[in-house]
C-alpha cells in the first residue's frame, strides 16, 4: 500500500487534524493491517514531563477492553513524534451527525448508554477522559458508538505530570469545578457526558455563548437548561436527568456515568408511559383507562433535593493539552448501509424495546400454574410478549398490537408544582428519603428490642428450640410483583398449608421434606428444602400451564430464613421457559402445630445430599456483546441475571432481564441454551414476520464463582417481508452485582 513512510507504517490518508495532532489512515507493515495512527505535534516529544504522562495514559487506555473504546494496538515515538496506533473505525463523529439536527430521544439515549459504558470502564481503573465531547464520539454502522481520544486522559490520583499551561478539555463541556478549584475527576466526565446528552437532544450546546467568557459564566452560574422547553415532544422527565448530571456541585451529580444513562433510559420509558393526551386522541386497549395528566418542572431547588452520597476524593486539575482534538473525517454515506439485498436497516443494540409498552396502569399477576389449566376469567399478565433475542433486535419488527403508550400533550409548557419530586427515581425523592430513614431507625430499634428480649419463651406455636423444621406450617404469601419490582394490578396474596419433616443427622447439612395439604397458589405439591448458609432453599421444576399458553416448564424457588419469633420469612419466586410467567412474592411460614397425621411424606434421611451446580455462579449484572457475521456488525445489551438450580445440580434456569427484554436460558449437560427462541411479529411496513433465534454458551473451565465471562454462538433469522439471516458470536462479561 502506497503512502508516506512513518516507521513501520505507511500514512495513506489524513483523517483529521486538531490541536493535539493529526489522525491518519495508515497501513501497518508489521501486522499487515489498516489502522488509524494519531501523530502528536513534534514539540510534545521534547517535553519529558508530557512524554511520561503520554506513555502512562496510553498504557492505561490500552488496557481497556470495553467494546465502546477504540482498541489501542501500539504507541511510542517514531522520528521524534509521539504516536498511538488504533483500530480504524469507519463512521462519522457525533458532532457531524448533530450538525443535521436533533436526534430522536431514543436514539440519543442509546448512544449515551454506550459512551457511559466506555467511561465507566475507564473510571473503574482510575482513568479520567477529561475531554468528552461530540467530536470525540465516533458513530459507526447501526449507531454503534465509540469514545476516542483517551490519549489525553489522566489516571485518578496520579502525580501531576504536565508542565504545560494548556487546558485539557473543551469549554462547552467543562464542569464548573474545572474553572474554579481545578478539580478534575470522574464527576467531571459525568458532567461532560450530560452536556453531550443535551446536545444530542437539541443539536445545540447547553450554554452556547458567543465567547469563551460567556460559556464559562454559563457553566458557573446558569441553571441547567430544560430540554423539554427547547424541543417540544421531548419527555420532561429528561430535564431532571440533565439537571442532576449538570449539577454545579460535583457531590450532587450521579455517582457513575452508567447511573446517569440508566436514569435517562428510565426517564424515556416513564415519559412514554405517563405523558398526557387529549381525551380520545390516542387509542387504548379495551378497558384501559387514560392516564392522568402529568406535569413536571425542574429548577435549582429541585436539583438541590437530589443529593447522592459521593465518597470519591477530589482530584486536582492537571492542565496539559489544547482543547481541540483530532476527529475522523466526515463521511457522506448513510450511517447504515445494507450489505446485501433485503437486509433491513434496523439492527438495534442497547436495550431497544421491541414491544409497544402499555400505559402505566399496572399489570395482572401471572395465574398460579396448575395441571388443570388456567381459568378463563384470568386476564393475561405481562401483556408484551418478550422474545429472548440476542443483543440486536429488528427495529422494524414490531410486537403484536398492545395498549399503546399515552403521549404527552404538546403545547402548554410544564408548570411548577407539588409534583417536582416525581421527576426523580423513587429512591432519590425527598419524600421517600425521610421515610426510608425512619424505617431504618425503627428497624434498628426493633432489632435491639429483639436482642434484649432473647431470653423470653418463643411465641405460641412457634418452632421450639431444637425442633428443626418439623410440624404443620401455615404459609402466607404476599401480593406478587414483577421481577423488576413493579406491582401487578389488582393482585393479592394467598395461603397454603404444608407439613414438613427435617433431618440433621450424621454431620451432613440439614434437609427437609415438605408436603402440601391445602392451597393452590404454588404448582408444587411436595418440596425438598436444603439448609444453605442459614437459609432453607428449594428449587423445583415441573410441566404446567401458565397464561393460557399451553404447557410450559414452571420453576419455583423458595428461600426461607428463621426469625426470632419462630417463624420463617423469605421469598417465593416463579420463573418459566415462558417469559410471560414470572413473579416474586414475600412469604411467611408459621408453625401451627405438630405434623398432621396420615400425610404421606418422604423420609428426609433417605434423600441424597444436595449437589451444588457450577451454573449457580452465573448471577449479577452482565454486558452481552454480539458480533454478527453478516455485515460484521456488533451489538451490545446489558442484563441482570439470576440463576436457579435443582438440588441435583444437573439443571438450572438462568433468567436474564432488563427494562425491555427477557431471556430464558436452561443449563443442562454443561451448557446454557436459549429457551424462548421464536415469536411472530410484524415488519415496519405492516407485513408479517417470524423470528427464530438459537443461542448456546458452554460452561467456562475452570470453574468460576462468580462467572466472569461466557462465550457462545447463535443464529438469528427473521422471515417475512423484512428478512434477515446471520450467525453471530456472543460474549457475556460480568460488570457487577
């Protein structure tokens, strides 16, 4: 490949030029691949302090493996010029994309989620970017986004390594503390990313002054701008997110970039569910009441009420480079071009909802599965039919018709009122913080009283000391909630009666047999409970009906912990290979007397010991990244994962969920296989479509606890008037609890 020689590289085409040097499309003669090479100005290499900082930061950035950080292949010095060798990404920078106008809120939030993921990965290793801005965000095919220019980042707490007086950052996105105390830490990146979110939604900067002085004054004194006031139709709930992310005091901002992105996603979802409409302007499902009008306002007082605890130490500002950064050359091609005839322009990546969500009026609980079937009068819960799809979804493949989300009335602006706190997540509202504190105090006092009264006799009918788990128990179940904690509409609790017998002999862990004598809330008629870490645990699976969808495998998990009054309290969880059948219930078992005579129950002493499954280690929060071989596209989605294993250890159900999607994978024969694999839908043009997905992950070796990485393969097929067909590789990496 022809080009200007530069060490082992051939510089083929100038991509961009800025205050920190030039970015070239280059050919690496050593690895025989096309790369992007950033060449810094010559004077930078003559500054030994800067050179040391550059090498430290490039080394730290090269250690990042997040899919939204452009990988660094190499760095160093050639012919007196510092350089960084990076993967070449074909795309446009976000600044160019925004020059065409504001983004739809869903698209803006999706891009911000990806950049938040990149920043969070950097922050976890102590790396601060310090120059988050649209020109440093690269938007590739299908809006897959990258954060670039980590070369000016600085490790948190690192000794000052620059002797220059230049400011690292760009005025329109710099946090107030950058101008006052010189502080520059992860919270400054949160501020900058929120500024970018505002710009995505409005196509204008938060404080667009004509001079640097005006911009600085805006950051220091002006309240965070209200995006809903500037752009009609943008959910007012996003105002609160921007207000918190751009709080003047770093202590008042979100604690992490991903927390900010989640809040934006929640605001977007809530805005779609609660925005009022003129009566009759939006069709609703039969029997669905129109939502009440919701008004919202954000001002300085509201922002002050939101005060997350921030424990990170402040970091001194370290000036070190020019504000303008090199960025990729503008592209004239569309952002996503099909690579084959018929390939749809619809591949989504980050929690893209594939269903029309109903208005926020609550859902019906899943009917208790029984062998006889589901009564006709029970309404279907979980109306949206979630497909356990890979991390990409067909944007034009919509769900079967559901109740449509009500839309906010355009026109009159929101008014300030008593509902200001409604803009915040429930755990951030001032009306909730005080009661929560009171509850904690009451709980602490109650705990002290229990400890002080420990010598008293147990309550009548309580489990006497040394009795084990033996006798007749009344099981009282609370009202069910969805897996995300939201209540079901009109749901109530119920009761059952169980006879339990336990054995704790021969030094083995305690085990108990249980037989149900009354009640039908749970599908199981008998259980085996094992004592695991001071709790009694049981997981069962059986074929039953749920939601009128025919026979499916119902998994029920019961977890109980002994209480000082002799009762046992815990949670009863229902999951299924049908994602519409899922609920959580609180439950209390209270001993009412000795075991009922004549009840057939397995002798627990004859039961084999419990086998711990290695699949049980798949739990927590994970990031799935799928790479499609058709068009070489990548996609990302985040899931919370819970795993429930039978006591035999050979089979487990792993429940993957996020606000818009559910996946069910069954573990058997040392691998996870996707259970909810198909669904019927419609294409964007109204034509019919059918989706089929296969996906499997082998058990990692050696065993891990928790499992940190799953690697698997799958195939995605969409038939109908919007066909798509591709194999894909999938990596699932643990990101936290």
